[in-house]
């Protein structure tokens, strides 16, 4: 099969190659998916670039997310799954080969049935962003009638969080850094959009919440936004941080203030989320898709031969929306 791979970490243009590799066969409890689209995420960039340290395997086929058709099943998997349209997540977690290939083998419960009305492009845009957003929002319970602040409302996790929060009955305020992103955030369903550079964010949030603040904050940059978050957070509220710019990033929290307000700071990494949290996320994302309330936005599609270009574009944040690699028709 054709696949993209790297044998050492480093810059995309230097280490990523495209060539023929052996087609995998599913083992017990596994399925093989013929990949139509492979989804690209920041964690894929960090893994290839060395952010996570040395390579765990001699050769890696990158990418965790994707969508396609199940074309083979291993022992213990129902034959009825053959031909099933699926979206996949964590395809390269705990194994060397991910979705940047014509075929991927993975545990059957990481291949989720995709409704006919949801495109394979949209299916490949679920995975990490959907599960991350869900955990940030729902780790502390139901959202109905809650107030939520989503930072980075034009980003893929931000947009996922806005849509899921609105589906669950929350009021949502989101931040942007550029005016050009305002309509994008509004289109996702945000009730209020504030510009981090031009607006006094805490004042806008407090005015919109009768000075009570928000119950949940979905945070993309805790180190930069902690003071702002504390100015926006209601008593008993939670900040869920899901991203970090550098491995040695440190945050200093005013403990007494946090204690008095009964605040929670939660750290989210999709790969180490409890399994029951992943199952809950899959259930809710499936329901949200079926309701037409969740529509992943595809930003740009690259060919497999353009994978290095795609990595560089995401690393430079030059593309809005989910970035995909078209692997096969």
C-alpha cells in the first residue's frame, strides 16, 4: 500500500516520505479501514517534530484521525461490519502506524459508524478535536443553562466546543484574536464573540452574565490567559486546559483566591482520558451529528504527496478549519 512515513523526527520536508509499505492485516478484535481521508492535528506535528521526545518505533506512519470503509475484520469482530463507513480516532496511539496510508489497522472500538448524511471529509474531522472539546465541556457534568467561555472560537477545538455546548443547552461566549474570525465564530453558534485585542473581555463577559461569570472555560493557552480566566469565572467554575506551547510551560496559580472561589483547573489530554469519557464523547458527538447541530468545517485538503506541505501549513497556522489528506477515492 502507499503510505507517508518517517524514520526519524525532524522538519516535515526533511523526514516525511511517501512510498510503498506492506499492507497490514487485522488481528483479533481489530478492523482494517481503507482510508479515504486522513485528519491532521497539532499532536501529529508535535510527534513528527520531536516535541514528545525520541521515536517510540523505528518507523511511524502518522496521524490519529481519519475516515473510510472497513474492508477486513479480525477474529471476534462481526462480519456485518464489512463495508461500514467509519470515522476513526487514536489510530496511531500505542502503535506505529496511523491513518496517513491507504489502509490502517486498529481496535474495532476506535472505528465508529458514520451516518450516510455525514461526509467522509467531515468524519475525518472528528476524532481528537471532538473528543477534546467534549471532555473540556462535560467533565464536570451537564451543561444545560450553564454559561461557557470558549477561547479560540475560530479554531477546530473551539468550534467543536461551541457547537457541542449549544447542542447541550448552554449559553456560549467565545474569544477571537482577529476580526476576520468573527463570522466564523458566530456561524458555530456563539451567543457572544469578543476580540482579545480590542475588547475588555472580563467586562464584556460580566456584563453579559449579570456579573456572575461563566461556569466553564475551554482554555487553549492557560499560561497566557489565567488572569483573564479568573476574572471571568463564576464561583465553583472550572477551567479546562487542553493545549501547551512548550513541554516546560509552568503556571502559577493564586491558591487562596482559587480556594475561596472553589475553582477547579482541569488538564485535558485526549490520549489519557478515561475510557468511559471517550465513550460518552462518542455517544454525544454521534447524537449531535444526527441532530444536525455539529458540522465540522474542512479547511483544506492536500494529497498524500503533499503531506509535508500540509504539516508545514498547520505548524505555521496558515489554514483555517480541519486539514485533511486525501488518501484514496
